[in-house]
C-alpha cells in the first residue's frame, strides 16, 4: 500500500513542519499492513562468514545493532561480482529490536549518497545473471524492523580505506537511536591511523576544568600554528571543538569531510598528478603544522573537483578537558590554488584564501547542519589581522581576521538550530 503523488506531497510538508520523529510515526502507521513484507528477513549468510563473526555490537535500551564492513574480497565472494570496481563498499547490519514499537532504518545517515540495491544491480549489469541479481535484491537492509524481531541486511556505501566511521540510525514513533562504529579496513591508509591518542599525554597530565576556566585557557593559547622549530608563526588557531573523543569526527564525516592520507612521497606524487590533470583528490595530504610541540593529530578536508581547491582543517588534542569532554584546538582555512615555494622539499603548496573568518563561519554552519551542535561561542586569542598590514602564514599568504576563535560543543543527540545555546562570551563582527 503506497502513497500516491498527492500523499507524497503531504508527507513532504509534514516533514518540514513537524520534524522526522512525528513523520516517522505516521509512516510506521501507514506501513502497518505491510510490515511482514517490508521486514522481509534477508537470507542469513551463515555463521561461517568472517564478516559476521567479527561484527561489533552496540546496545541502547532494548535495541542492539551489530555491524561489519566487508573487505573487497568478502563482498565479491558473497555477491559473486566485484562491487569494489564500482566504488561500492558493503556494510552488513543486524538489528535486534526487543522493544514494543517498530523501527525505521535510515540508510542516509550511514551514507548520504548510498547505493540502492536496484542501482547496484544496474551497475553490475546483474539482471543478466539471475542468481546475483536475486542475492542483491534480497540482501538490502529492510526499511522497517518490526517489534520483537531481528532483521539483517546490507547497506551499499561508497568505498573508503583505512578507517570506516560508520553510523547506524533508527527511529521509532517516539525515539531516535544512533549507533557509531569505527572499523579498520584494508586499502588506503589515513594519517590518523599513525596517531596513538592514548599516549599523546602521560597519565595525570590532563586537567579537567569548568566552563569558566576553559574560556581562560582558550584565550591564553598561542595565536597560531608554527613550523617544527616553533620559531615562526603559521595559520591562526581559529577553531575549538569540544566533544567525546574521536566520536567528534562523526559530525564532520556526516557532512562530507574526508580524512587525509599520510604526507609521504606517494601522496605527494598523487597530489602533483592531480594538479597536472586538474582532477580531484579527496584524501590529499595536509602539510604538517605544529601546536603543543607536535604536528596535527587529525586533518579533515572537503575537496572540490580539482586538487587545488578545498576547505581543510587541522586539530590537536589539548592537555585539558571540560566536564570530561575532550578539547580539540585547530585551524581552518580554504585552499584557492597551488603555487611554487622553496619552503618545502616538494616545491609546491596550497595558497589559502585571506578571508579565514569566512571559513570559520562555514564550519559553524556545517556542523550546525549536522544537528550535533549543542552550544557555541567565541573567545579572543588569535589577534586581529587587517589591511594594509595583514599577518601572513608560513608560506607568505596574508590572512584577515577579527582575532576570535570559534568554540563548538558537539553532542551525541541531534539538536535543531533553535535549541542551540549561544555562549555570550565575545561577539564576532558581522
């Protein structure tokens, strides 16, 4: 029983006005007559499948989710065709719904541009191979998980390497559930994999502070990143992220930010090749800058269709927490081109836009759109830079700023914009 065109427009209007929880309840009611069909249990792959045996489990109340990211070989073996050749990475999901309400699975949270089973079939030309076609069609994770049932299936996501930051979202008529997994996978290595976060600071060194002391500590931080010697200033430290450890990265990943590859001769070669052919490089390396005596712990970027253009940021874990939440100090800027330089052995570097406050504002908008921002504010500390004598970074690019750094608190639950709290510390100029 499916809605007609008029009903579809009604659902859209309701989504805009009432929010996802209310609409989820209505959709679940509409689907009531078809739960058996929608929750068609996928044929169990069998306990001998290695991806099932290594699946990780998360539980919230009466809902338990298990998930595993398949390797390219496992995916090819199970489906009888190479999904990796089409840029597809398969995720196996099991949802045990022990509650009294049906759940709706939201694959768009797992991957904003996920592949449908029909799309995978077309990419593989699978209708010419009946058995493969059938296994893909039957294997997609159902949209509805009935109460008191366990349902398994696959989500067809975009192929990544190194680490898979995976989110599984479910809705009932009254609740939202979000499960997060960080799973190592083969292929591309990301720079973050070389960081042992547990050993950055020795035991007892990290100080937990209250919100007032946090403000003072952030104001007293250095203005800028530096070179390795610490003698020359680079880009301004204009952002602070407060959240629960590595979980903070999910808010970025959900908005299309990508982790960077290690900065080595191989990634430099790929950067130069992308520059010469004006092609994209979504995980291009980020040159090292230094805070707290070490290069960045995490780098993220949003690349455009050429390697010369991207929005990128670097983050360093600070030696203090606030109410048990980790504090990340960082800088964000927008690359607007590539230029030659004698400041590095590879003789090229990105040129940044001078309007770094606009990039700071972009990040605030982006994270707010993720629904993860619980509060934000601004503190001084960067020092103002203006024409006609702007400050410059390590490669001589000028930048302009009002001298404030953005502080963003991230939470685990989605929060609408009107419920985001503003910390009335400093006011950024319009």
